[in-house]
């Protein structure tokens, strides 16, 4: 029984290989060329199929367009918390950063969501997420090491997030950025 199976297998292989040689000689190519061409055809077909199959598993994340540069008062800044407005801004040392791309950190469910839409200077200086205020904060009571901490955060955010503008007092004049898009200022 076992021998019969082996014989059958051998006969099939010989027949298959013979047919391929026959087909190959029709096209004036060797059997090995034929095998390689078949593999190539299968790969091309699989690639083509993948390109034409809608990707149902990858969710479409709406892209939040970059914002124009602007100066904001502390009250105006509140809106940019990722909920009222999809953009997330916060101020640090008087500079407003667009931290939307850090939504994992600063989004409503993020660990530092409390900073969104706020002046984050005191919070980052003291490493306390609760130290955010909704009114103007001079931060002049910060210790030198807390100041250093805020300055270090500012230096790293400058490389990571676009600068939107300045945090201004309500009576202060706002700069006209003439529609310039917020970008990373290094
Ligand atoms: C148990 C306490 C904490 C742990 C374990 C922790 C851990 C981390 C980790 C792992 C990162 C990511 C670093 C990276 O991307 O390379 C991070 C980033 C950060 N953390 Fe914390 N953190 C803690 C507390 C705080 C507190 C209290 C604050 C203050 C508000 C804070 C503010 C930040 C900020 C601003 C970032 C940078 C996010 C960005 O790149 O935009 N963290 N933290």
C-alpha cells in the first residue's frame, strides 16, 4: 500500500515536471524559468489583491488641520482643550504651544488633560497637574529650581510642538501674524 502511494507520487511528479518542460519549451523557456515566473505571478497577484481590498480594520482618523498663529488671553485659551475645539493648546512661560499631536497626553482622557487650554507654567514647574489656574498667574513665587524645570520643558516643547503665539493680558495688544500657520520654531 505504502509502495503504491510512493509510485503514484513519483508518477505524478514525473508527469507534472514533464508537462512543465513541455510547456516551457513551447515558450522557449526552461522549466526553472517557468517555476520562477509562476512564483512571480502569484506574488504580483497577491500584491494587486491587497491594493484593491478596502482596509476595513484601519480606522480613518480625521486629520486636524494646523492652526494659524494667534495671541490669546487666558479666557480665550480655555476653548482649546481638545473638546470645545479639536485643537489642544497650552501656555508655558507666556508662549502658547499647539500640543494637538500629543493628544494621548493632553486629550480629555490623557494623564495631563488638566493642562489643556490652560497656562501650564506653574503645573510643569512644580510637577503638579492640579496647579493650573483659570486666571492670570505671574508665577513670580516659583523657586529657582521650579523656574529651571519650566524652562527645560519649554526648551523641549519648542522642538516638539508648533508655537501658536503669546499669552496676553486682556488689555494687551495682540500681534497680527497675517495668517501665518503655526510651526515649530527651533
Ligand atoms: C508618577 C508620575 C509620573 C510618571 C510615571 C510619568 C511618566 C511619564 C512618561 C513615561 C512620559 C513619556 C516620556 C516620553 O515620551 O519619552 C511622560 C511625559 C510627560 N510628563 Fe509625566 N509622569 C508622571 C508625572 C507627571 C506630572 C505630575 C506631570 C506634570 C504636570 C507630568 C508631565 C509630563 C509631560 C508634560 C510630559 C511630556 C509629554 C509630551 O511629550 O508632550 N508628568 N511622563
